[in-house]
């Protein structure tokens, strides 16, 4: 699917749990760009909240050096972390063309952590409050996530997506009759210490103790699409 080749008129009728394709991003080991599949989380009639169905990449919440370990985590807020900068610059410019960018709203992000300032973002990670709100009506199964081959590949910054490979069957999904291990993915809310962030585990639970220099957690970008721009 080429960028911009989507049925805009049909977006207004989408229901939570349905899917759209929008933008492109590398998804294979060799970096081939493919259409991004997004899960609709909310449709207010004027805007869509969507979340990437797959984990698209693997990044630290904060820190870029390849030699960083979990012990190198530092106090940081969502406002100042490297992952927020990456989402709103490198990812945003890689994934979307000019026409698509016109449809992406600037979102006021709250629930960034105790004492952490609100932010305005084009692309963001979900917060703890947002995943809990969605789960009240949609359950928790949507939280289980698989990574693309690109997300699993080792990157120059040392990051590569952790894929569950132990014995707990709740941490797998069945794809084409075969078990596939799920992966962890970041939330934007600061964790139980200023050097930590919340993440979603392989069993769907939100955890507060992700050291922000960990190199094995994935990214499921989220954004709001402005339906008024689709007239």
C-alpha cells in the first residue's frame, strides 16, 4: 500500500478494535518499509485514537549509547526523554508524508507521572490511565503485542526487542497455528522512581519498574487522527 492510498471517508465509521493502515515504516530485517497497521482504540466522531498493532521498533526510554546498561538509568521525565524526541522527529518524519501529517493532531499528553509536566505531541506512547480506560471496555488482550522482525533486529545503539521464550503459555499468542512469544512495550508514565517508566509486560499487566536505560523494550506509537480533515 502506497503512502496516502487509504479510504479516508470510511474512517468516520470505524469502531474500537478495528484496523486501518496509515503511513509506512521498516518492518523486515532488511529494513523494507511496509504499511503500518493501527488498532482503533477510540472514535469520538471528530477524532480517532489509534495504536500501532505491532511493536515497530526497540528503543531505550532514555539514552542512546550502545554501551549503556540498565544500571545507567537516570532521573528523567517524559517531557525530556530521548524516546519522546525520537517519536516526534525521526519516527514522525520517517513514517508519514506531508499529506498524512496534516491528519495527525497535536495532542495534550497528561498522566506523564507525578510532578511531570504535560506535553504536546504529534506521536506519543500511551499512559497508564489511557490503557486502563481502554481496558474497561475492551479487556486486556489487546495489550499483548508481537514485534516486527525489524524491531527484533540488533540496532547500532545496542537495542533489540526481547521476545518471551519461557514456559508460561499466557505470554504467547497463536499465529497460523504456532505459538509466538510476546514482548514488552513502553508507556510514557514515569514509574515508581524518577529513573523508571511504566511498561506493559508479556502477560498484559502494566508494571512501574522499567529502568529507563533498558535496551529490550518495544515501541507501539499512538496518535490522534483528525476526522475533520477528512472531509
